[in-house]
């Protein structure tokens, strides 16, 4: 069986092994594949693995040998699943492999704002502490999380993991979720609306899917409902946030800070206003990318292919 990985570098820049996948067939791995090269590289493949390389209807219809598409991520919007289904092509994804890592990133971004580690590290490399008249110094308020309200939009696997961590820090947790109150984790209260969550929360963290109804759910109007001392965290999907509106609120001091691991366009254009906004901490969509999470991703991806070959596909999304 001919297996082609179109963009393996994102998941495996060289610190993992493709050995287990190679046991399943003839494997070709490309670090990246440009749009114009997809058809040529995938032409003889029965199995295609993709992370961010787009497989739309036009591409799928030109690959008559293709029987399986494995998305090397949880989100699978890069594949036209309906076109694949029409051609009898199975499409799978990788669910819940990075829950712990993304939850950890949420708090890494939060601590960057509440504790200013980056700021003080840079100062002290230039000798500021060495020149201090006192044993310690600080020039910005330090924020204690205990007792504050952590608002979570979306209470799936990652949202629940974030909730447990927030509770461990002594925070109150308020969640906007479709789950019934009686099935919520202990200590988690249910918000009646997004407005309630925004108005009451000291930290707002986004963990909901991107749909037409959630696109730009964080807008100028919703930002105005948040406390000026509040912090916004987004490790979900970039388009959940109106980036111009968020940059404007940060620059005007209408929000304490924002921590973002995702943007609406990745990589971002150099003129994205959030790259230059006050108190905006941005990481390059790496919350999922710990060695441990990527190893789980590899293992699940291989298992998905193996189960498909056995005729018992799992994690099917179409």
C-alpha cells in the first residue's frame, strides 16, 4: 500500500520516528507540499496523511486511487469531507492527543501576564537587579489568581482540563457550555450566557469550536462587557476573536492583557495589529507541540491507518 505524508515536518521535524508507519506500506514523507504539487505527489497514493495541506474537492476528484485521508490534527477543515465521502474515501482525525499540553499553554500565557517573568528576566540580564538598592523590586502589579473567576467558553476535554487547573489555584470557575448543570465537574458553575461570563470573569479562556455562530464571538461589543482588569486567553481558533477590536481594546487600556496561541491567519501577516498591541503575548500555535503530545499524535495516526487497512476504521469524521 502506497502511503504519502504531504506535510510531515509540522508534526515531526526530526525528533520522532516514522518507523511504525513504514511497517504498514510504502511510505513517502514530504516536509511540506505546495498547492501546485499535491496532485503529482499524491497521484498513486491509496493513503494520504495531511496536517495543513488542503485537500479540496478539485484535488480529491483527481486522485482515483485514494481510499483514505488521515488528518494529523483534531480539526479537519482542510479536507472536503463531503467530496471524500462521495468518492468512498474514509477521512479520520486525531482527537484528544494534546489536551494536557494545550491546558498547560493556557496557564503559560496567563502567567506571562500576571507575573511578568519575561519582563523581569530581560531587565535582569541588563543588570537592573544588580543595581537595585533593595533586595527585590517590581514596577508593575503582580496578580494572584486565588479567589478570582476563571471563565471558560466551551467545556470539552481541554476546557475541563483547564477548569481542573484553575480550581487547583483556588479560582472560581464559570463555564459557558451546553452540558447540563448536574454533569458539570465539581466546582464548576454554569453561565447563563456569554454576556454573564464576560461580565463576571477575571480571566476568559476560549475552548469552543469555530462555527459561523462563534466567529468573532469576541468582538468590540463583547470586549466592552469585560472588566478592564480582565485577561483574555485564546488557544482555540484564531477567528473566534476580532483581532482589530482586541488590539484596539488593549491599546486603549480597556483590557489588562491577552495571551494568544492562535491567530486568524497563520503565519500572520506582518501588519496584524495584535503583533504590536500593548500587553499582548503571542506564541506561534505551539500549545499542541510538546514532544509527548506529538508522540501521541504519531501513535494515533499510525493506529488509524492500521485499523483502516484491517477494514475497521476508527476516528472517522465523514
